């Protein structure tokens, strides 16, 4: 079995656990929420990859909000769910000040945590998964505490929990990585080092080759880019950019369209506007001299990316990872409006020489001009190709290992003994 963290010995053969693979009907609780579109998308991508690999799992996709609805004080006071407020910020572009807002949110979560833990414990007393997988930040302390209370109440072996970071790095404290005994899956060396620096044992930290991207982005599809561009009303020969700002689009897209027009560059653009009619209406009403194509929310992102040569958008982990898998160099922006958890992404892009980081999209014309220079575009493409992200196919193997070790420990020590725990080598105090 592949070792995803070079220094780790956790996945090697041990003298006290037999190798167990593909248990029938292994149960996973996969936790997500709808603040932004990335958590749900990553969860569904992981499920799709597991199905392709014929994993014998029963996956319960759990929206954490459904479990914690009674503890949603903000909704009781205002009638608005906190994730709806977050998503409205994304849609309107009001992302300045996300750092203070995040800390206020975390403070509220800590105040409500005792109630949350009780609700989560009640859920897991009525459910006994082989593995709990969190794909969300901010709530991982409450999730583990609720799980442990349920384990104790049911006098059973501690259920393993793994957090899969869907950001390229943590934004401590209390964002993704908590100082608690669990497993972590990290898509960059920076995130893995953050976990180890916090005290997590190396054998509990798994480093993958990147972030989760839907398996559809890896499929080999035969199509004529020229014919498909023509079908969309584009020039079959012009260099093409794809403009994306996540599931909720951005009002900046219209400004980008105007600036490319003013620069007179020999290019064309595909605008993916998401759940946001305003930029689409604005762009479609413009009299642009270059070809363009606008769509709203779509599941056909791989198709549109296959027609593009470069990516323009916000440095969200999902969008940039999709673009990179499709071989597209990036143009992103970093300034006070960039969400705090996404600022690391811009440093990572610059360090890996896979794109251009602008202080403002007011300078978009110069960045696009760079993409139109064949030599510079090929240099960026070579750096993109070197990344070779296969995380969505690697993670099921990691989860299978954790399931098999938990099940074999249950068989060895007895499933319903509170004293039965993993061997001390695997259960050290942090």
C-alpha cells in the first residue's frame, strides 16, 4: 500500500494487526455543510471515487446543520442560517473583514459547543459507523467530543475520526486542525507540517498529492476544441480564458470583461457565473468586440475547461485545483478582499510558478497578455503538469486502511468493551 506521508510508518505492516481490506458494508459518516459550495462538492467527489473503486462502503452523507439545528441561535434570533449569511457575502462580493468575522463565529461556536456535543453524542449513540470523516472546519473539536461521549455511553471501542482538509493549509487556531487525537488528511506539505507542529503524530497525518477534484476532471474525452468553440459562438483559433468565481460568481466578472475589451487583446473568454444572475446579465448586455460565452451554474465545468487555455478567478481551493488538473495556468487576485483562508493559496501559486497573482484585477490585461505569450504560457503549463494531483483516488485507500484497522481491533479486543482500545503505539497521548 502506498505511503502518502514519506516519514510515516503507519501504513506499513505491523506485527499486531493483520491486513484487512474491503470489508462488506463498512459504514462511513461523511460530514459536510453548505457554507460555500466546496465542502459538499468534495464530499460528493470522494463518494464518486469510492464507487469507481468498488469500495464496499455504506456512506452516510450528513449535513452538520441538520444535526445541530436546535443549537442554531442565529437562526432563532434572525431567521437566517449562518451558512446562508456566509453565502450571501460570497454572492455580493462583501468578503473584506473575513478574519474578524471568522473569529467571532468561532467564539460563538465555542459558547454553543456543550449543546452541540450533546446533540452529536445523541446521534452517534443511535449510529455506529466504522469511521467518521469530517470535511468541514471550525467544528472538529465538537465533532470528536460528541463522538467520544457516544462511544463511552455505548461502552464501545473509540470510533476513529479523520478530518480531510479541503483548504490548502490551516488558518489557526481552531479552524481545521485541533489539538486532539484523530487523523488528518492534508493536500500540501504546509498543512502536514502545521499538523505535526501542533503535536499530531506523523503516523496520524496523511499527505496526499493535492486537493480533492471530481473524477470527471480526470476522464479522457475526445473532442475537437475548435468545433466545440465554434458551437458556443467562439473563435476556434483564439486563445481562450475561463473566468470563474466559485458557485456564487462575482460582480468582478463584468469589470474583467470591460478591461479585456479596453486592452484590445486577441483573446476570448468563457464566463461561468454560478448562482448569480447579475454578472451574467451585465456581461451579456455588453457590446464586446471579442467573442465570449456566458453560462450560469453548471455541472459541466470539465467541458468548458477543456476549451480553455488559462483560468481567471478567485483563489478558492476547489476552482484552482480543478483548473490545475485540467492543465490551466492561473490568474488570481490577492488583497484585503481575499478571504483569509484563501490567502495562503496565492503564495502557493506564486511559489510553484503555476500562475500570476495580481494585487487587483484592475491589472488583468497585463496578466492575460502574459498568457498570450506562447513561451511564457508553455513555461507555466510545464509547472502545472508537474503537480500531478491524484488526491481523490488516493484518499479512499487511506480511509480503507483506517476502517480495516478499526475493525480488526474490534475483532481482537471485543466490539463492546470500553476498556478495549488500540495498542499504545497507535493511541499515544498528544
